[in-house]
């Protein structure tokens, strides 16, 4: 059983208050479909399964899956996370502003493929924002950064563990899922939600992030797109 101080369980009060006041939901969307095994790669969103969604709302983590409330009881055996069936997700995020990683080209299209009448206020894609910021800064085109790198460079919580540096990747999560290690997958998704919340809070206060300039190998403060929400 995980304690209340487990990885990803804590969120600073100022960040929690910001999420609530701006009606922001940090979200991580997981598909166990391996794009490398598809002839169409990522180009056909209909080829991907929506397996699990983890988000933060109302001062706690929520998990949505086909298992519903059996998921967390089976994996964790305690009440640290609220679990519901995926069919409940649209009503839970209705009218909210989503913040996540790779939402624009993957996450939101995947949700809209399953939920035809998805009604959200808007979204902010951290990957796209960092990509554009790097291109604007260097004048040499954008660069796709991993969420872990964004969290690590900007001193987010739980972004300095050696195990994450070695093994935190979407492919590792897909592998864990395939071999029945759901506890690991959920743990990583919770970390992603925590990082998205902290990164978005920093961007709202000042629209910039530390990104690595690969021409010099050094971190540089780069201007990112502002968040169009009230807080």
C-alpha cells in the first residue's frame, strides 16, 4: 500500500488553488496502442485505444478506465485515488480547461474520437508550446521535448529520480501495461499530471520555461505561449 507521501500524491497549495480558481484540469491520457506497430503510425487516431485517463480535480487524483472503481482497489488497495469508468469522463471535464502533454495532435483527438460531444473550455499543450518556443528562440525550427525533460529542467517535483531518468518513457508505460504492471503505469501517469500542473502554474505566472539549447548544450529561459485562462 502506498502512503499519503507516495510519489505524485502531493501538490502544493498554491498550485492547487490556481487550478481550482482558473477551472484548469491537468490531465494525462494513456493509450496502450504502439504506434510503431501501425502502418499509419500516429496519423490515424482511430487506430488507438483509449485505455486510461488520470487527472487532478477537487483536490485529488481521479482515474478513468474500463475497470471503473475496481481499478484502484485492485492495483492499490486503498482510497488515495478516486476511480471511475471512462464513460464518466466527459461530464467530469465538461466546461474545464485542460492542460497536458501532446494534447493538440494526440490527446484531444483521441478523446473526441470516443466522445463525439466533448465540451471543454479549451486546452494548453505543453509539448506544442515548448516546440514553438524553441523554434522562435533559435530561428532554426521547433524541437520536440519529452515531458520528463521539461519537468527536470524546470525543477518540478519527482523529476530527479534515477529510475525515471533511466526508464521514464511512453514505451516503458506501454510495456508495463502489456505485462500487467498497472501500478507502474498509474504511478507514471500521476507524475505526468503533477508535472503538467506545476509547469502550467509557472507559465501562467510568467510565460517562459527553461529549455535546453542544443546548439550550446545549456539551459536557456525561453518565452512560451501565454495561457488564455482567468486565474
